[in-house]
């Protein structure tokens, strides 16, 4: 079992910055891709950014150029730096990890979510 714990959410004014952190712990064999999704009220959960174990990244168009995802493989942690934030960034942000077991089995683990609110 793998647990993901997020931190860094909160209230920020439009134009401000926020850094989200997520650390995985537990019975970790290998974590492949890690990333962040978000879900705003009344909307579907959407991908924000993801990063492979090798450092390749992918961003949603809505945050591209304003956000940077990074990870520390030694700490099994992933980070999301968000700048020039907009009210439409308001959502619950979820961290996820694509975990691979010793026998090749894969499973996505999710954090509990952290609220990000951007005031106009």
C-alpha cells in the first residue's frame, strides 16, 4: 500500500504564486509517472501536469507557461509551482502516482486532495 500526502494549498490572490508538494510513502517498489489533477465544483477532474521518472513533463494548455512540475525520485515526491494564478485555477488539487509492483502490476494511487482558492 502506498500513501500520498499533499501540502501547500490555500488562498492566494490573482497573480500570485503557490507551490504544491506531494510525498509518497509506504510499500513502494517503483513509481513511474507522478502528477497533479484538479477538480473544480461542478466540473470533471482534469489533468494539470505530469512528470515521468526520467523527467519528461506534460502540461494542460490552461497552465502551460505558468506552471512547473518537478520531482525528487529519492524522496518519492512531486511538486507543482504555479505562478500568475487565475480565479479559474480554483479547485481541489489531487496528486497521483503510477506505481509498479515487483511483478509488473501497476496501480494509480491518489492523495486526499488539497484546496486551492484564487481570489480576484
